[in-house]
């Protein structure tokens, strides 16, 4: 399952990937970003591949964020970079500037060593538009014509898939956490002696790491949403849980 959206649809794509319990293998957002609420509450249950396309001269959804539209593109990418455990600094590659009359040029930023693919196409001078689609309605500002965005998006989405049922908590011996919400202790079942256990904050920061234990003291943690990641051999499971008083 994939999510693709332009403008409000882009906001929706980020929001669904952050908040839905459904697995989306990949999402693409064009001229849509994270609202302040989505940014602050983003706690994805899965790790989707993500492509974001945005013009620096977008006056509807400003590249650098705004009081009416939410955070900047850089903040959105940093949020996903943290969740997907990418290296912090992406590589930058100038894309072909085939059209010399559109007063804009695209650069591809590719994040390295991620759990899922993460890319940004930053269009210097681009407006609130679908790149490659020359239309008089539906957007505002300069249309970059250096690449055809629907094809680039499909090339990014194609072939990506959600984890198979065998790697999720749907199988009989999968990891379970209880209680949830939890107050002072988190109990785990289905943990092998060699299991690597990591707890992340909802911003993707590592809170603690343990190996092969079935009970974790969480009394010192602040209330909020956390993630438990368990790696047992080649199998990786990620579960959302809540700390409360």
C-alpha cells in the first residue's frame, strides 16, 4: 500500500504515515508538509520509505514553514531521518536541468544507511506545483519542467512492500508487551536470550538498550508514546506503547 498526495494530500500522507496502525510501504508528498500537530505527535507504527518533493518558492506551503502551514521541509526530513535511523547528512546530487526556461532547478538529497529509503527533491525556485505537468490550474507559481514527477514517484514507490506477516506481531510466538499503557514496569513475552531490545522516544531518540530480558523498569521515563524494537536474528519487530502514571 502506498500514499501519494499534493498539497493537502501531502499533509495527509505524512499524517497517515505518522499516526495510522496500517502499514504503508512507501509514501510520496508533493508540496505538502507536516503540520505542527503532526510533527509533535508523529509516532509511526512502521517505517515507510518516503519521498518528499518541494519548491523553495512555494508561497502556499512555504519551504521554510509558516504559522498557518506548520514546520519547515528540513524539520520534516529531520524527523523522518531520526525515525528511519539514517545518517544525519544526506548526499546531494544535481538533477538534469533540461528546461532552461522554467527558472528553477531540482536537487536530489538521498539519506544513507536508513531502515527504509528517504529522499528529498528540493526544487530551487519552484512553486506550489506538480513538477513536469504544465497546467494553468491546480497550483501556484513556477512549474519545474526538468522531470516528470508522476514517473519519478512511481519509480520510487515501485517494488517496496510492507514486512511479511512472519515478521510482524501476528504470528504465535511474536513479541508481546503488557500492560499497555504501562506505569512502572514493561513486561515482554516471546523474548529469546539473544534478543536485542531498544526503546525509542516518539522523536526517534534511543532511551535504553537491553538484551534478552522480559521485564524493564520504566518508572523514570516521562509520560508519552514510545517504541520498543526487538531484533532476534534476522527478525525485527517494532511495537508502539504508552507510558502513563
